[in-house]
């Protein structure tokens, strides 16, 4: 139909922690949602999966981006920008980008806080 019903799932070390709202019938969704989570000191990566909601069958994975601990160390004030989606299934072609802002905030005790803004 030329459109999708996209939403995002945010995972820390493969554990789903956040699901955004679905933006209906668009190929250029705007979420503008902001989440703050507590990171374990031993975390390895944050993955954001862009999904296509389907009422009649299983939701499709459009693609994902992965932000590693090393990426956040390289950008101590945070990362903001467009990231290309990568494939989850090697047999599927992926096109598209996601606009993110990720900030590591001051520690609260032994835990760091992460602010992830999923923009577009």
C-alpha cells in the first residue's frame, strides 16, 4: 500500500524495555517520545528495532540500529543524529534511517541513567 504502521522496541542487552506508540499509515513517522532508563554498569548494547504493526499477522521487522557501550564512551556527552537501519533477517533488504538522541546522564549511586529520544 506504500505505507507502514511503524513503532519501535528498545532493548538493552536483548531485553525489551520500551515500546513506542504506533504511528499509523506512514513511511516517515515522527515519535517525539522520550524515555529514561537506568543502565546496569555491565550493559553491552542498546538496540532499537523499527517494527511494522500488522493486525492480521505477525509484526514485521523493518530494521534495527545498535548503539554499543563503546559508542557511548566515544561520545561522552551523548550521540545525536541519523543512523541507517541494518537488517535483522539477512534475506530482507533494509532501507531507511532513524533519528535518535542518546545521552548518558550522571550516575545515581552505582547506576548510570540513559536518556534516549526517538525522534523520527
